[in-house]
């Protein structure tokens, strides 16, 4: 046995999940078999009165091994094979649930409890749901639940059926349909777990329950002679109303574009109308169908598989020893500098937060303290973590205090002259083996490197705001950046738990190069007389988290003006002033600079909360009488991003389309259902995308011209992922 350990203590079998050479437990096919065999061994041992399933890791489980999902996905042409594979998991969990007994025949089984010692997600929680008691340790950093919908799936190993029957549709909805994963005490309040106890008492409490369980404690509600589902079944009056409301609510929240949400609802609806053993077959049917859906497959591959591949170093330069970081410096204590300091300090690094004005440095640490206070109030961190993080942050106003750092990140105002001045001063103070990075989102790294003594040790690190929430980190190699510097920047990104992509240097790099056209297209449509509400609603129906007008308000219009001016300066006569520029300049002249000014494309109250689109916008730009179909608006917003992503790959900014898809989803929220711009092209079809480009070029301008690479792929008969498969 490799994945699970077995011992008997005080007539209780302790089955400990402890996958070797892994920091966290993930479930494999072998793991399923081992767990089932050990449960059977305990059930067949007369000396064993009950079972406790727990973990030998800090966490309980982070879910399924991605190889299982890949293998099931490869069975797309054989749906019955997928279905039978899922049913085999159901059978194993059903044996755990029955525990060797037969309640209908009056044959008692043995009590089985799950002792959750840390984060328990996905398949781990589905195992717990199949046992008779779920006892959880009171560890504030842990999360409990079923986040599968976030990767294009729904809980398919009985989790959907069991949790919906345990809580009812409405109470289970946030966890099945939205993938929420609460902390232990919140999970107890939501009835996801049965008890929360101190970590040091966890196993003893689980053993105590097992040894004192009564026969009725082993009968799940769905195995009782007369099952009652909270909230009612679909054919009950209350149940009917609940399903109608849930369907409308989920459609509104998901814009009806995520097949996992619809499949989960269908599984619950149909499952509620039949006995439990039939219901889990219904769940297996819908889960199998979902695995064959191109949208779900796209999400799984980008959000789950490719993200993990990239985090594991697929694009890290080979042959370079791992970088070691103990102490870093951050120059600039504004929003970005404070955010980077926070995530570094949380991950155990000593952080020297520097600003030329020590009062600004103090303000930066106050910002960090306020963020930590919010985390503590939500039970996401405890007092020890709160104090340890703050204690890791030191304030200074002197470059000399950065001499002992292995990495210094410049995070000052996005202005080439300001950054150049900082880098010059920094270069003369730090040791020659110290890495230097610029947190820039637009300025070419190679030009900034000219101000450093050792340009080969300089790199770009584009963090996304807010830093403590956004998982992507865009690492930008300048022309002189060494492989060692690139590899160590990657190592730092993983140390602070970010998902890195490595791109080559060019103005705006990858993420901003794609998001700026999206914003510009939305703003241009305002100038063309499209109703602002149509533009914003179309973007949400497309799957974008934020409409282009809201996004520009959030980032500020003066920044947009600054970027437009910088682009004009860089491109000279090659720059074409667009409808977007004219609208932005007009609103900036009116002082409507976005949320920070309390006025932009939207109106805001005194607390900065959006009240609605600014009515004056349609006075400045009167709507045309014949508004376009919403599909036109959606395609314009989508294509402008896709085309720019393809050009980035074509021009060598991107070296791997997997990075392009992962970054699009995690960097700016590009339609997650699509799997990213390249996956969307492959699933839509090269010919169809070229035809779309031709249509939109004819009607809306040459910015929609199809990149040459699309024609090359069409001629070769390849998809992007076939073309990219040899990338190392």
C-alpha cells in the first residue's frame, strides 16, 4: 500500500491518507482501490468496531489527480467507458456508506467517521460525505467544499447528490453551483461538517464517536424508510418554486454560459425524483456528458491541467539550480508595493519596504495591516499569522538597507523617468548578485535595463491588482536577461504562490496588450452610438467578469490617457487616433476619471460604490436609432482580444499558447468557459474564425484582420494545440 496507511488502535481502524513524495493528498485510480481494500479489511475484522479516515499531511486532500481527468477526457468517443468509470467510484463510496450493513434487512454496519485535519476539497470532501460523521479540526487556514465548478465540472463522485440531499437545493447551491469553500466554523454553520474540534483532539474525538455510535447514526437520510429532502422535491409545491428560483438565479449569475452549472442543476433535479441509488447513476450520466462537452474540456485543460503544468516548471529554463530567497526589498510603498510586500511576508520572507518618504512607507504598512485585519475578521488567518506577517515587514527610506536582499522589486509610479531614476540609484547600492525586477505593466524591460550595472540580472515582474487576490504573475525577459535570472524569477513566483508565465519583451507585454484592445473596443462603441448598457451586458454574457467601461473606471481614465500619450510618443506618425481616444480624452477633460474621482462612465456614491451608468454619456454620444444585435457586440469584444493574443504568439512575445490561455483567464478574466483565446479558436474552427475576421474587418475596420498564422494553420490542417505540442 502506498497511498494509505492502516493501523488498529482501541478497536478502531485508522486509515491514514498519505500519498508518498507529495506535499498534499490527491486521489488516483490506485488510491481508490487501496481505500476500498482497507475499508473492506476493517469491515471484515471482528476485532474492529469502527473506522476513522484521516490524513497524514497538513491538509486532508486537494482533490483528484489530474491524470484521471485527462484519461477520462480521452474517452470522449466512448461515453459508456466514462460512465462505467464514474460508476466504479460510486460503488466504492456506496460500500463505505453502507459499511457492511443492510439497513432494510436490519443488519447493522460499522460506524465510519472522517477526521478532517486541514483543507478538504473535491474528492476528499466527497469521501467525507459518504461516511457517517464528518469531524473537522478548527484550523482557520483550512477550506472545506466542492470547488469543481470553477474548473468546468461539478462534483461527480456523489458529492452533488449527497450534499443536495443533505442540505436541500437552496442551501447546497453556493457550494455545488458556485464552488464556495468555507472555513471550518463556517462549514459547521452551513452543515457541511458535523463537528469542529481543536486539532489536538481530532483523532480521539473521531474514535470516541465511532465507539459510541448507535445503529441509527449509520443510516443516512436518503437510506431512511421515508426520505425527506430539505426544501422539498421538484414535484412538491415548495420544491417546484425552489427549483424555478434556483434555475433563474444560477442563470443570472453564470449568464447561462457554463455547462457545469446547468448539468449540476439537471442532475439534482432528476436525482431528487428517484431513489438514491438511481440518483447517483443520474449524476454519473450528467458528469459523463459534461466531460464530453468542448467547453468543459477547454476549462479543465486550461484552468486545471495546463495551469498545473506551468506551475510545475514547464517553461522554466532548464539546467539552473533553484533560486533561494530569504530577504527581499520593495521600492515604492503604494498599492502595488504594499500588495507585493504582503504576499511575500505571508510566505515567510523578510521584506524591506522602502519609500523615499518614510511616512509613505508607514502608510504602506498600514494598508497591509488593514488587509490582514479583514482576513482575520473572516477567520482566514489567526493571530499568530497576523503578527508573523507584520513582523516580517521592515520599513526604510534608504537604498542602503537593501544590501542584504537577494531580490529587489521596483514598484513605483508607471513612468519611465521615475523608474529609470530609481533603478540608477538602486543599481549603485545593491550587490552584483542581487536580482532586480520592475513591476511594470507597459514599459519595455530592455530600455529600463540600460540604467543598471548588471542588465543580465534584471527582469520584469508584472503583478496584477489586487496582488493578494490575483494569482497570475507575468515574468518579462529583456534582451539581456539571463536564463538564471528568468529561472530564479520563476522560483520566486512559486515561493509566493503565484501562477507564472514567461514572456519576451515588447510594449504592453502579453496581458495588457490584449486587455487594452478590449477596453478600447468597448469605449469606441460608445463613440459610435452603441448604448453603454448594451456594451456592458454583452461583455458579461460573453463571460467577462467586468465590462470594458467598468474596467476603465476601475483602472482610471487618466492612466488610459497616459498610455495613449505614451503610445503616440513611441509610434509617432504610425499611431492612429481612434474613437476610443476621443471618448477618453473628452471624459478626462470633464474630470470624469473613474472610481477614484467618484465619476467616470459610471456614477458613484460618497463611498465609491457604483450607482449606475452616467446618464450624461448618452447626451455626449447619442445612441444610434438602430442598435446592433448583441451578438455583434459580443464578437467585437471577443475577437479584438483573440486577434491580439494570436499576434503576441506570432511575434514571439508568447512562447507557448498554454501560457496565453492560462494568463488570459487568470490575468484579466477572459471568458473562462472558452478555455482561453487559443482554445476558443481550436474549438470554434480555424476556418470559422477567419470568416468572422473577414466579416468584422469589412464592417468595422482593419483591426479585425485575421493574423497570417491563422491562414498558415488552415493550410496545414493543424489546430493551435497541435502546432504548439513540441514546445518544451
